[in-house]
C-alpha cells in the first residue's frame, strides 16, 4: 500500500490549494426546493465556471446541469446535512477522504431531469492529480440510476469522493467504472447513508489502469434498508486492484450483500477486504459476503479478507472467501469442442462474472457489455 | 480414418494403456467394452488430446495427420468429437452461446463464414426439435444442474451442431432411461453415414441392440484382448471378463 500513501502528500497540497481558492459566495435560499423535488440530486464539488477547476479535473455531468447560482455554503446547508457532515468527519480515519469533507466549503445543486444520470471524470490535460467530490441526495421514494465513469488519462492519481444520502424508500443503482490508461491511478471513495427502506445496489467495475481502488462505507441507518456491493476487478500486467468495504448495520431488519471477484493474469495483484459490522441490539439483520479471486498465472497475487463483527444474536450472517485457479477440467472440455485455450479462458472468465452481473439494470448494459468483453479478453490473453 | 499403433499411455508414473492397436475406417462403427478401470476413457481422452496423458510409445494418426502433434482444439477442428463420460458443468456460460462459439471457431478454421446469432439459433432449434430435446436447454448454463441423462443428451446435441467425422461416445448410455436410450440410439443412427465413423464405449449390450457395430473390442488392463463382431458382446454379457483376467494374470 506504499503507493497510495506516497501520493497522499500531493493530495494534501491539492486540498489546501483547493480550499484556499474556494469561497462560498453564493447561497441558495430555498433549500426546500431540492429536498422535495422528486428526482433531484445535489452534487458537491467543482464548478466548471471557476478557473481553478482546470487545475483539478474535468467533471462532466450528463442529463443534468449546474443551475445558475445554485451554490450552497456549508453554513447554509440544511441542518440534517450539516449533522451528517460533522459525524462523517469524526468517523473518517482515512486521510484521503477526510480532506475533501473538511476542506471543501461549498456544494452545488444539480437538478437531474431524468431518473438516470452519468458523470464522467476525465482528465484531458495530463495533470498530476484530479480530485472530485460529489454529494448526491436521492429524495424520498425516488428511483435513480447513476453511472460514474472514471477515465483518467496519463494522470498520476485521480481521486474521487462521493457521498450519497438515500432518503426513505428511495432506490439507487450505481455503476462505477474505473477505466484508466496504463499509467494512471484512481481512488474512489463512496459513502452511503441509507434511510428507512432505502436500497442501494453498487456495481464496481475496475477494468484497467495501473492502480485502482474503491473503498466503500455504507451506514444502514434505517430499518429494512438494503445495500449490495458487486465488485469485479480485472488485472493484468503489473496492475493492482483494490476493494475495501465497511458495511455497518445500525438498524433492525437491514440487509447487506457483498460479492467481490478479482480475475488476474500476469503479475497483477488484488486486495479485497470486506468488513461487516452489526451493532448491538439490532434485530434480524442479514449479511452475506463472498470474496473470490481467480488467478490465471503463477505470478498473480491475491489477498482476500472477509471480516464479520457481530454485536447481536439475532442476525443471519454468512461469509466466505476463496482464491483459486480456472477449472482446468472445464478449460479442457471447452477446448475439446474446438475453441482455443485463450477463447476458452475468456468464456470461463465471462461465466465467472455472470452471477455477479445478473441483476445489472438494462440501462447500464450499453456501457458495460462490450467493455467487459474487451477487458475480459485482455485478461484472458494476458 | 484413425490408425492407432502400439499405443502406450501413462498418467504420472502409472501405465494405463499398454500397447493398443486399432484401425477405424470411415463409415464403421466400433464398440469398445471392458471392465471398470481398464482404460476405455483413457483411450477416448488420448484421442481427444487430454494434456495430462503421456504417450510414451506408439502412434496416433487421423486422416494422415499425426494427432500427437496437434492440440486439443486442433483435433476438434479436424473433426474429432468425444462425448465425455462425465461432461463438465460451467455455471454462467450459456449452453447455446457456447455452442455458437465452438461452431464458429471450427468454421473459421475451415475458412467458412461464421454463423450469425439468429442463423445459429434457427439451426440449433431445429436440431433440438428433431432430437426431442426441450427448448429450455438453450436458456440454461452449460450442463449446469443437468441430470445425468440430460448431460448425455446435451453431448448428442453438440455432436449434431459440430458435425464431426470421428465420433467417440464414452458411455453415452449410462444414466439414460429407456426412452432416452432409444432417442440417443436413433440420433446416432441417423447421424451415421459412410463418411463418419463411431467409437462407442459401453458396458452394456443393450445399446448395441439399437446401434449395430461392425466390430466389438474387449479392453482389459490397457490392452485389447479380443476383437470380433457383435456376437462378442453377447458372449461378454453371458460370461463377463473373468476369462480375460485369468489369461492376463497367468
Ligand atoms: N488422473 C489420474 N491419476 C491416476 N490414475 C488415473 C487417473 N485417471 C485415471 N486413472 C486410472 O486409470 C485407469 C483407467 O481409467 P479409465 O477412466 O480409463 O477407465 P475406464 O475403463 O473408462 O473405466 P470405467 O468403466 O469405470 O469408466 C483407472 O485405474 C484409473 O484409476
Ligand atoms: Mg470410463
């Protein structure tokens, strides 16, 4: 993990730079508006109007826009958000995440016109680092599909922090794609706060780039809230993939599912850590976790660590992890029908991902299908 | 079509096949019978090209080509098909999608145009209909959750779609109910023609009631100890393999 911590210094500088330049000059009087308009989301972070934005990165919002003057200072934020901020700040012990929340004094209101939105983080100017912070609010009862596509190019480090509040009864499917060019690195931190009966389903596809890392924290605060993480980590060459999740069951009848799979060839490596915490006095929580790695070469390395910390008796939890190779018998069987070894590998890799991606929303298929085939092939051929 | 001479095969240190001679000509049907563990599946798999089988002596020639120099998929592309005694299940890999990949891999090799999804689907549906295989086979994952008999039917479906020349069926009759056995036998008979040859590995004479072999070979302890016509199968049914075992040990 040395690679991440050495980059931390430059991020600190970046954060300081950012906080000096940002001033909450604007305010939005009628907060109520965004709280009650269905299918609205708030984003927090970089304004394309400001010149300093160019030093920080290009963030493209699809299906939405930044409304004129819709910028909120922290002071003006609704009380409940302020509280969340404070509590978040106290809870964070990951430095990389803390700076964003601590130093960014403004956030932006992003009205979403449809029930789906896409954010592309791309860096076209070969910068040292790109930082992005977003805060999304999914209003009560709303159903939303959010796609975040991190496509940094020739970037030493792209760092993105996203906080998502799910109001009661809301539903979100979030597709996160790390698709970087060979030398780039990206870290995405996602923090979910789930209210009563809300549901968040996350697909984390780490497809390419020297280093990618998704760290996820989910607070299942409301009763009957549901969180599911489906992670697919593809690595070849000397790439590294990393997935860390901390799911905290803070309420009764909450449910979480974690399914994480890394497929590695050549000298690639992956580290998958899953932590599930069930707080004391919680009734009938369910948590299932399965972490897997498949190694296609002797030099690939995988690390899986499932962890359960259960403070209550009335829970239904299961966890497991495995590190293995492709089934040689299956490989041989497929080849005996005339497909080459590489084609057979590709088919087996695809088969291994099928279960993980079976419930992916159809709206995401155009973005994912061909990409996945392409990168699975890259991994299969090594 | 296939010429096997003095073939010796090892798995690790253990010699499983100890000098096999067998010639199969186009249009012929050969049956291979023998006790458990005698090497029938090993013979099937060494023809298919299984990598952990070590050929220590002898030759394996298919249509003038030395099979020992060809990989598993290269053998398949030249028209060799082995229905496995234990077909492998691959959860998550759609049965028909896989067959399309395989058919197209073979077509590419032969310089033919690949089949589109819809053309392939039409063809597969017709074959399934003709064979009496339920259409739901097309939606399921390759052999995943298939019953023993369903797996065998699926091997027959693959055979029809791949249109091979040399077909080796390793205990295709095991696990089949009476109707399924007749269905498999019928489809083998209708697939058989003067350009194709079959090698049937079986324990029971029953299959040979429906599919008439030109030759029956008895494999005991890695050697073909007797060859004959179909009457040999009847003899085996009556007397078992004891006479051969006694011969070998003396
Ligand atoms: N991977 C292996 N390692 C060691 N021995 C093996 C291996 N595979 C097969 N054998 C042995 O080789 C011998 C021949 O096996 P084979 O499967 O060819 O028999 P068979 O005639 O097909 O038997 P059956 O009628 O039970 O299918 C057996 O003694 C078996 O135990
Ligand atoms: Mg056998």
